[in-house]
C-alpha cells in the first residue's frame, strides 16, 4: 500500500511539473513575426479579388452555365 501511494504522489508531482513547464513556456514565449490576418491587403483588394459573375444566392441554388 505504501508503494502505490508513493508512486501516485510521484506521478502527481511529475505531471504538475510538466504542466507548469508548458504553461510557463506558453506565457513567456515571444514571437518574431506577429500574425496579421488581413493587414497587408485591404478589404478593397480582397473584395476586388472575389468573383462576382456567378455568386451563390442565399437559397443555395447554383446558377447554370450557358452553353454557347
């Protein structure tokens, strides 16, 4: 019984140590390049890049192709 208790205490301390090291690494990390989600191209450039010839309507019916 004493051996099992010793092993459980050791496992608890080891997992607590690993979790605290991971938390410390997440808190103290610094990135060299921050994430910029739509900063380089403005919203105007993004809207111009989207196709406007055959947009999907709200009802979900796709426009047919005209053979010709």
